[in-house]
């Protein structure tokens, strides 16, 4: 059986800022012509201050990967009141 692998062309994210503490490169699904299905979006972000109020991700599974060279953990909060650190190199 021969499998065909298709790669997208290199994609540059769009700048995204929320307040003074959140900056990201945003990559929407449409940037990849369907080649990251079922992924909806990817954001490469830097968060230097609390940014978001608790909010639900209704109908989707949010996945966070913290790059290994990150300088500190990311403290994740959810709409149920749970909180905890995501360490560099961890997948949540």
C-alpha cells in the first residue's frame, strides 16, 4: 500500500494581540487549505500577564503545548475553577 503525504507551503501567522499581556501569531485552518483537519486553529502565543476571564470551549477540545524553551510554566484556568501549571515541554 502506498500512502501519499501532502504538506502545505510555509505559512506565516497573522499577528494577534489581546490587551498588553497577550501576543500571538494566529494560524487559522483556512491558511492550510484543509491540510490540518480536524484542527481549527493554532496560536503561537506569549502571555506576560493575566489576559482571559474563565471561558468555556463549547464543543471543542483545547490543546496547549508549551515549548521546551519556555522560561516559565503557564498557569491554566478553566471555567470550572480548576487551575494548574503547564510546564515547559508539557502537553495539556
